[in-house]
């Protein structure tokens, strides 16, 4: 009989949620203001600013998968057993958060900004990859995981409100030409990061060591084999059908927001001819409404299939984007009220687009376990972190290149008509392209509360020694539909993941796979 799981109290939900003040707060402040800061106060071109994000993603292509592998295996060390295979890295990253404030110092050259941003991104991965695994580690219950994700998303939206509101107030106080507004913002956020990480570490937990499968011959791997394992595991995640569909929905929702975030301040300042304070106020309202959007999406997701809720969120975001484009095209006088209405509608949609993919993600390791017979939360967290930050970097870099090609001049208060047209086109078509893609993919997403219960029951039956040939027709259908594999090839009877890949190659040399007889 399995041991009863620890009770999740309000303080645990809150503490887990607070962890995303680092993830979403740093992300929101960076997405909304860093490129603007670089091009306005640091003398960088839009392409140079965008390239900093792009180069950091190259580093992350190594760091994120490696961190996922390390956290999956860190329980085999004394430090991992004492502090936690995931939470040790959260603890170790706390002093490294001080680098975040140094990103926002003006007066240095391109290489300073490149170096400080890369160092922060490494520290960011040390936190976010272990953090992303915790909901699946803390409980198997569908509703409790959904509530943990809901707590995370509520905090994420609140942190985004701070990220838009605080710089705006500082700009009002110090003046639009004073870069100290952004340095003070960075210092405030750095202090908050340190506090919430301490709270996160103290009030969350991991899966008991007794429930972590022991990998055979793990200590006999050479360095090259360990590197091979990292990347075989990384790419193997794409062989899980539900994860592929999840990524499509995730990228549709988040890439559209990345493009929007990267270009919105430019759109308000140069296309609609308002100042950065107005942009700050609009973003603040948007993020406040995102909190409401998260609550609506969480309610619908718990009661219904996540896919319809996701499609509703997309429609709201689309309406807001189209409204802003219309304001630019028809040039309405006294349009400030309409701008706040459009940003509010967009915020409701964005709240759902933020919550639903992350809620879905918390259940992916269960589906992977049914396919591989392993718990690989760290691998999936590494993939998610890499893809998330890569998508933001791609969006910001392309926006930067587009602005420079259209003739954008850094530090100039008025831009040419070609620049304004480019900004408007990016805001409209760049966002809608990804939203439509996510919308179409959502019709293929099949994970529901009901079939998750069936999936978990089948996993538990197999863990207790049940035979695959005794599986019920319903279990066979659900496992096959969610994994994308025939039932007989699930539960490790396949080359998905490094350990199974090695065993599969060995069995091909020695004869028929004995697992097929189970």
C-alpha cells in the first residue's frame, strides 16, 4: 500500500505560488522594459539588444537540459539527500539573484550587458527548472495540482503588475530621461526575489526518495554517456504525443505574448504617440485583469476540459489586439478610454493563456511515466525552460531586427512612418499568427480530469506488479491515446528515454524483448 501523501495547506499553496514571482516577475520586467532600456539609455541598437537575448539562449541550450538531468539525479549525492535534489539548487541560487540588479545599470558597453544577462539566466535556470517540477512532486491529485498551478499563476500575474506599475511610478517621479528608474526597479525586484525564494524553500517538498526508481548502472556511465543521456532524454520528450500537443498550445499562447510584450511599449510611444508612463499604466491594467483571467481559466479547467477554456482565452486576446490595431488605423481622437478597454480584454485572455498550459504541464510526467516507466520531471522542466526562454529570445531578437531594418533610431523620440508601420504590423500579425496556430492544435489535446484518473490507476496497478496483458480496455485506450503509442509498447517497452534506449538496443542484439511477454 502506498504511503498517504502530505496534506497541502494554504501556506504551502501560497509558498509554492510565490516562487513564480521570480519566474514571472523577472520575465515580465525583462520582457516589457529591458529592450526599451537597452535602446533608450544604453546606446545599443535594437539588433544588439535582441542579440543579447539570442546568445543567452545558446548558453541555455546547454544549461537547461543539463540542469534537468542534474536535478533528476542529484538525490544520489549527500547534498541532494540533505537539502533535496530539486530544492538544493533553489537554495544555492538565492545569493546569485543579486546579479539581477546589475542588469539595469546604464553607462556600460554591449559586452557588459551580454555578460550580466547570461549570468542571470544561468541563475534563473537553477531556480526555474527545479521549481517547475514541484507541483508534480508534491501531489498526484488532479485538483490539488490544478490549485498549485492556480496559486502560481495568481502570483505570476501579481508580479507582472509590479513589473509594469513600479517602473511607471519611478519614471513619473524621476523623469522619463533618468535611467535610475530602471535600476531602482531592479533593486526592488531583487529584494523580493530573495525573500520569496526563502519562503519557497521552507514550505514545499519533494517526492520521497523511496518513490524514486533506482537507475541501474548509472554510476558506470562515462562523461560522454552522461552528456548523451542529457540530449537523448531531451529529444525523447517529443515522442510523447500529449507533450507535443501541449507544446503547440504553450508556444501559441506564449509566443504571441512575447511578441506583444516586445513591441507594445514601442507601439504606445511611437505609433499612438503617448509616453512610457501611459504604456506602464496600460500594462498595469492588463496584468490586473490577467489575475481575473487566471481565476476564470482555473475554474473552467477544473470543471471542464482545458482545451475549450484555452480557446476562449485566445479569442479574448485576439479581440484586444485587433482593437489596438483598429485604434491605430482609424486614428480615433481621445482614444485613451478605448485603449484601457482593449488592454483589459486582452488581459482576460492572457490570464487564461498563462494558466492553462502550465496546468496541463503538471500532468505530463504522469503520461511519460506510463510510457517510459520512469519519473522524469527534471527532463521535462529543462525542456520547458529552454523552450520558454528560447521563444522569448526569438521574439525579441526578430522584433529588434525588424525595427532596425525599418530604420529605427535608438534614443530618438519620433520615428519614421516606416518604423511606425513595422511596429503596428508586428503587433497585429506577429501575435495573431501564433494564436491561430495554438487554437488549431488545441483541438488535438486530449488530456482531461477523467482520463487522468484512469491513467494514474493503471500506473499504480503496474507498479504493484500487475501484468500488462490484464489491463482493462479503458486503460489501454487512455494510455494509448495520451502517449501516442500502442499499449503493448508502453511502460518502458520502447526506446523512449536514454535508459530505455540503451536497453532496447541491447535487446535487439540479444533477441526478443522480454518485456513483450508481460
